[in-house]
C-alpha cells in the first residue's frame, strides 16, 4: 500500500468511526462533498491543513493528528533520483516534463544557474546536460533532443510562460563564445512571442530574497499548482499549497528586483555583443 492510499484509508476510518457521512463531514469543514470523496478515493492529495481540519472534525487524538499530518507532508513531495528511478533515461524524463508542461496554462521559471531548458539552443542543451550527468547516464544527445522538442509549447495559443533569470545564469558559459551569442539570439527571439515574458535579475542589484535554487511553478487549468526543483541527484515535485504559496511569494519578490521589458532586452543585447567580441578576439 503506497503512502497516499494508507493516508486516505486512515482518514476514511476516522470519518466512519466518528459516524459522519461524507456529506456531513464536508458541511462541518465548509468543503464540497466531492472534495471529501476525492481525498478518500486518492484523486486529490490532502494538504497538511486539510488533514488537521479533518482530524479535528472527527475527534482524532493529538497523537493520531501528528501522525497523519506527517504522512500528508510526505506525500506532497514526489522525488525522482536521476540514476535509479529514471525509467527510459533522461530523455524519457524530458518527455515526462513535456506532459506536465502540456497540462499547464501558466509556467513560471526562476533560474539562477543556467539558461532555462525551454530557452536553450540544442548545442547549449547538450553541453549543460553533459555537465549535469553526475551519475554517468550517458544519454545526453537524446535528452537534449527531447528538451528542445518540448519547446514547441512556447508557440501554443492560450499559454503563458514567465522567465525570471539572473544575469549570472545568462553569463554562465558551457559553450564557446559564438555559441553563447547564438543562445542570446534565441532568447531575444523567443521573448518577442506574445505568450512569453522575460525578466532579468542584474548582478549589481541588492536582492530582496536569497537565490537559493532554481524552481518552476506550474499552474493547471483547475487552479491547482505544483512546483519542481532540481538538485544534483534528484528532482523534487511539491504539491502542498502552503509550500507553493511560499515559492510564489519568493518569485514575486525576486521579480520586483528584475529588469523587465526593454530594459531586459537591452541587458541581453549587451551580453550578446560581449560574447561576439570575445569570439572575434579568439578567432584572431
């Protein structure tokens, strides 16, 4: 029995032991009856607050409440370990990201390490994925092709993509200077799309929040959200609304520090000119 099934079973047992129907419990909690049913049938992951409220309404002891809230916390985080749980390799993982992308109508990307995958050229993607292959999976070419393939989402109607990138990430150079200039060209081109917004955090600006790690916030048509975070060894997927709210607040705080619109474009064009000058100097 997986963790979500075990939690759903315990919550249903609490409701039944309290002599409550799904309708009566929903009324007590101020929820819809369908929310109660979806939690019990594992169609919805309950948040920590949901479990606390459910426990209080059904008269659960403090010990049981603590146990169930811990379980709720654990099921809100899904984890993929790069070398052991990537069935089909990193290329298959890129396609799984593509499926999540296809479901979302808004995607907010914060990146402080490198150009975001949705904006990478093929050469840049191959170089970054090769550097990130700490387990020696050795499927860089296929993974890069799958990453570039999912960029078609940028051109679909009814979608919104917000990119918040640090200047340091843009100056990271995993490719030769001429290829970096081509990468800047691609970002400048994509930024003209009506579905795309580009914001850059200049290096010299005093930050309002720590640039702890890159993350992506996906907003689905039903209003639900999930956040993904990549580390050296795994990808984490957060679904707890409280945690996602924190990431949204951090995103908004960082966005207030950023150059946007024409300012962002001018900054990127300056970096492009510097990359081309460096490429010309090396060619002499």
